[in-house]
C-alpha cells in the first residue's frame, strides 16, 4: 500500500468518525442536557440549597467562657461540631469554650 492510499484511508476514517460524533452530539444517541427542577445539580433543588447554605466560614473570637449557657444544642456547620445557644455559637477549646462567628 503506498502513501497516497494510506492518506485516503485515513482521511475517510476521520470523516466517518466526525459524522458519527456529529450524530451522537446532535441528539442521536445522547439526549440533550436539561436542568430539571428537583434534580441535585439544579440551583432550586433542596440538595443545591443545602450545599450552598452549609459552605460557611467559622471564625474564632477572643471571647472564652468556662461553661455553656443553659439550653444549648449541638449543630454541625461545615463539618465542625458547635454548640448553638440563643443565636451564639461556641466551640470547645480545651477545658473551656470559645465564641465563634459563622459567616
């Protein structure tokens, strides 16, 4: 087989592959992508809202307390265990607690 025949066969192969890919991408074998409300990747879904609201920054303050106020509950924000007491968040730090701000 000479070089001209190889070139023609290669060119035909590339054209055929391009035609197949064009058919696949234009909806032949793969359905068109569509955002459907309620699916996890859409911004209106519950999973999307949960993903956006849990990405928060927890910053420590310089305020320390020896004991927590009465009626605190445990919450997890961005994988960190905190105590929520009337709108104020505390994080354990040694034998005391530090006030943290959640942004």
